C-alpha cells in the first residue's frame, strides 16, 4: 500500500509523517466514544496502530520494547505511540520474527475490521 507525499504528511520542511499521524489520532478519537480510548492501544492494540502508521508514513519503522512487551512506530527521528512522542529507551527496530510474534500476541480489544472500514477515509 503506497502513500503519496500528501497522504504520508510531508510538510514544507520535507518531514513526512507528522500530519498523517495527527490525522489518524483525530479519527481514532472521533471513532471511539469513550474518554479512555487510548488505553485500547496501550494494552494489546499497539501493534495494530504501529502497523497502520507504518503503512501510511514513508520511511517509518515498527519498533519494539521487549522489556515492556510494547511496540510503536519510529519516524522523524522519534518514536510515537497513541500518546505522542515517547522515550526510545529499550526500543529497537523489530525483526521479522518479532513482527510475527506481535501479530500473534498483541491482540486488539476492539473490532479491527469495523475500525479499518472507518479509517478508509484517510
């Protein structure tokens, strides 16, 4: 799934990802009607979000913190999750084996198909 420069959020400084990331978070906030919606992506849904962001942000990487069993996405010289830019401590670029592990074990507690249909407007 290739994204154009506009879709991935390239701004006038040549950075890619910032506006796409913010747009995804805005859409997630409008989709979930619970004020604690972000916890869904801190407990089980981190891989789903990291994969979505990775697909939409050029040159991004999925990263994993094995100590905390948590993943996020790296772009624009930072690491981001649902809460914003986070510390890179104990994170590294996920290997194919780690990606496979996350797909099997980091299970979202929401209807991913329904949410993906909603996000097709991105």
